């Protein structure tokens, strides 16, 4: 039976807000819409001040500061409004061109980064909100015996127009710099760093205290787990975008359950297939099922929120496209390799969360699918090695990167994975490089990797 826990209820509420935020933050319309709403409230506020607070005779004494006739105020506002909507169309056209270039050069998966760019959203929102503000002011201006000119409001519109010009100048520079390879790569690397923070947290449950390690064997898994557990089916098909690991830990602890999570962020789930198995099965009621489903955010596309492999795929795609015969840009590929190396060194310095997670009383609560260092290493180097084996510069940089990463790892599993990739890169270099001196450079880097990993030189 579900018991009321204020902490869990607050966590569930904030998780719902977080899920909603994940859904709208990548949209292009959200921030401009907020700015338009703000402009509506700003127009109401300034008009109220003009009508109720400011003395018309007093403000009109500043002739250089005011508009003297209703027709002049209408002309000013109409000019500002018309120019703002025109410039907004120009901004949208420039943005479409930038997105087209980015899609063809860096790949369609990078479009989301451009759509989430706060600079582009603020620029469009500025022009649209200024247009709406002027439009709302126009309807308040009256002529004749009961003439009314909202002097403060018109002045604010003029200031917004001047600010919009500054924003347009910023946008021209921003549009040019945002499609530079270095900026695109840095943006993808930033997403990867955030994903690593979520994927390798300081603590999600813990391993057995008496074992002193998070990696433990499932000896305490109930013998009847397979027979007595019941599945929680996925409510819809889609990619797992985010999992509330802490919420699931609290849920399983408070209700004395063991949860086996079948999918990790980035996996595709088919509607009706098992998302989580719950033991004991008789404890699975409607409330528990709803809480478990609410701990997963599913979507039609992968995101980098908790999916480090997707963020890695963005960098790999840039590198692979740079190595294509049509572009032939090894410098961009090397820049991607350097950023991937930095991320892998960061992962190597962190403890990988255990697949078997215990609560504070050392009771097994969660069995999760985890992403390991080896998974991320394979995602980072496999395709770049395959497409770049005919480039001496890329092959050499891959081996140099493995040497750098080797200095950050300490586990035997990680060292074996690095050695495996070093051997494949070496073989690829021998097959793809016809020049003997290039092969010698590859061999020198390979020997350096062997020394750092403490391995003996093997056959090609």
C-alpha cells in the first residue's frame, strides 16, 4: 500500500516540472513566446502609468523628448512596428540558411544545438516583442478633443527600436560565428560534459559497504526473482531520454521493492514491452506503476541529457563528415578527437555506478543497465578509426589520444579496452598508409602506448 511521504511527493512534483522543462527547452518558440508575453505586460504597465500617474503637461514640457501630435505618435509606432516585423523575417531567413549549412556540413543531429541556441531565440524574440508592443500602443492613441498620447510608452517603443538595432548587429556576428567548426564542436563538447555529470554522479545508492566497491556480484538477488517479478510496460514507444535514478531508489526503498531497469537513456523502447521488472510482483499496484512510469521521460528522439553516447555521436559525426572525400578536413576531425579525449579522461577519473545498487541498510534495491568506460571508448573511436585509416594525421592523433587516456585509467578492464583500440588503429594504419615513413610514425606512437599500458608488443 502506498504511504504518503512529503519528501517523495515534492520530489515527484519537481520531477514532473523537470520533465516538462526537458520537453520545451529544445523548442525554438518558448523563449520568444515569453518575451512576447512580457511585452504585452510592459505595454499595459506603461499605458497605465501614462494614463493614471504621469501628468501630461509635465512630460510634454520636454519637447525634445516627446511626440506632440497623435499623428506623429502613430507614424513613429507604425514605422517601428513595420521595420521590426521586416527585420524578423530577415533574421528567420538568415537562420534557415545557417541551419541548412550546418546540416550539410556537420550533420542533422547538430540542428538541435542550433535550435536551442539562446542567442538566436533572444534575437527573434526581441523583434517580435517590439512589434507586438508597438501594435498594442497604436490602439490607445486618440485624437480630437479627448486626445491622448502615451508619451512614456512611445518613448519606451523608441528605446526598444534602438535596442533592436543593436541586437540585429549582434545577430549578424553571432550567425557567422555559430557555424564555425570550433564553436560547433565546443557546443557538442559542452553537451557531453553535462551528460557525463548526469551519467557518472557522485552517488546513486551504493555498493555493499563491507565489500568496499560498487562493482559487486548479485548474490543477494532473490532466487525467485524471475518467477515472482512483474513487468511495468512502457506506456509508449520512443527513446529513453531521462531516468530519475534517485526517485527510483527512494521508491524502491520506501516500498521495500527490487527494481530491475531494462533500458538506459538512449535505448529505444517499444510500447508494451517491459520497462522495469518489480519484485515482489504482488506489491505492484496502480500507484507504484504510475510512479515508475513517471520516473522515465520518453521521446521521439535521443537527447544528450543523460545519454553520453548521443553527445559522443555528435562529435563523431562531425569528425566522420570532415574525413569524407567531399570535405577532406582532417583538422576538424583532429579537433573532435581532442575533445573526445578530454571527455574520456574525465570519465576515467570517475567511479562507474554499479549495476547493483543498495540502500543505506545494504539492501539490494535497483539493478540497472549502465554505460561503461568501454562503451564510451568504442563509441568515440570506432567510426573515426574506420573512416580515418587512410589519413596519417588522424591515425597518429588517435594513438596519441589513447596514450593520454592511458595515463588517466587504472583498471585492467579499461587498459585492455585501450590496448584493443590501439591494435586496431595500428592495423588500420598499416593497411591504409602506403608511405613507409608514415607507418613508422604510427609504430612509434603504438610503442609509446604499450609502454604506458604496461603491455608487450604483439603482432600486427
